């Protein structure tokens, strides 16, 4: 599904576009599937269709490969594409663990090719602007606390054992699938350093499992040098109401609420500066009396246009890593999820 959304946005015409993408080739498990995919999602393009990913990697006219396979295949697919000398944009979660991520970035350096994690949230104007307001303008003072919850009911019990949501070899569980978004919002609030230079937090985590599959994760993270704390929660057993607040960031001079259909699809955020008589007048805690400034962001396509454009601009500029989501940041995220899984006793085959 995510690959189809990405392809639709690649060919979307929108205001502010700076590059033109050509879908040169599509790799699939069969020619028929590849042809059907092209006809449905990029009918105005004329890509070559390959019945294997390796054949696509060998196409000399392909500049960059987008990998949208399940998590458990990312390491294999990235390493094969890199070995063929291809630039790579690979979906989140980037790999099953930090060890695999480190090996991918090392292989990319040896082959002198570009590789980046496709964390589309980081490229959204809403995310970038909120980060600027928090850490440059300090609109709510010094941030000291943040929390984010991602709940998405996938109907786990109804899915076959081969589903990526149930197959541990594919990275099944809520943490890698959607918990990475909760972590990303937490880091937005608590890490004021450039991407890839964040302090490693102390972590206290717990996970619940059903049939050996992690279904719920709760983690508390504390940054030693600042005492900032974050709470990240995720589950694939229930869904929250769409359009509601999913993240809250507190500062010494106010707080921010982030709203949207889900943490992966933010639509707005509201800044609430601290009021002088807030603590004295309890009625101000009634929502209708809150005085906040709402920032809304109209969606463009599926929301992948920013990530696609920034990746192209990186490559055109000769960069070998993303200017927004560098390898060190991806590894940092993977290390945190490794520690959460260690405490939660979630282990993937081969670890």
C-alpha cells in the first residue's frame, strides 16, 4: 500500500515542485503484478517491468531505488541494491535492528552511493516548522516533557500467519510499524540538537505480546543532561478517534498539541502560551477558555511529495545521506527501539 501511495505522489504535479521524477522501472514478484501496479498507479508513465528486484537493480537507467517491502526484507533489499551501485531510499522502520542499519550505511559508504530512511513525517512542512518554533523561537519556553500515542486496530486475530503483521521474520509488531512515529514526535519535542546528534536517553519500557507478537508498547525516556522526559505508547489492538490530539509537548511557558488522523498524518498543531493566572484560575483549564494559535497544513497528495523532492535534491547536490534524516539519526532511532525490545523481551528470528 505504501509503495502505491509513494508512486502516486512521485508523478503528482503540485505548486512548489522543483524536480521531475520519472518512474523508470518497477520490480515485482511477477510480471503480471508489476504490470497491474503500473497501470493502476502510474498510467501516464512507461516503466520497464521486472519480475525480480535484482533485475531492477541492474538497470543502468535507474538513478535511485525506492524500497517499500516489509521491514524484514529491508536489509537484504538495501544491501543488494547498494552492491549494484544504486542509490537507495528505504521505508521505515529502516531495518529490524541497529546492527543491520549500521551495516547498510557502511556498505553505502564503501560503494559511494546515497542511502536514506524514508521517514516521510520528518519532511513535512508542519514537522519542520514546529521544530523551528519550539527550539529556535522557543514559543513555549524550555521544553521539558512530551508524549505521543499511536493506536491502530489492524484486526490482528483475523490475519493469516503469513501477514507482515503476524510474521516475526518480517518484523511483526506495533513498535517497528507505528511506534517509530511516536518516537519521532517525542524526539521533535525533546531533542533540540541537529538530526543525528541527539543525546541517548535512559529508557524504561514494557511490552505486551499475543501469540508471540508484540501488540502494545509503553516507554518512558529521560535525557540525562536536561532531565527532559518523554512517554511513547503504541498498540495495534485499538484505534484512537481520527482528527484528535495525538501528541502533547510541554514547556515552561506553555504547551503544544498536535492533531491529525494519526501521528503519521498530522494536519495541524496548536500553540498555547502560558497565561498569567492559569494556575490560580482553574476554569482556564476548560478547553473553551484556552487561548491558542492554530497552525493548519493542507495536505498535498498523500504527503510523500516532500520526501521525494528532498531526496532528489540531495542526490543532485552530491550528498550521500539525507540532509533531513541522516544515517546517524536512523541508527539512533533503531538503537532506542532495540533497547525497548530488549526490555520488552521481543526478539526477531536470527537475533
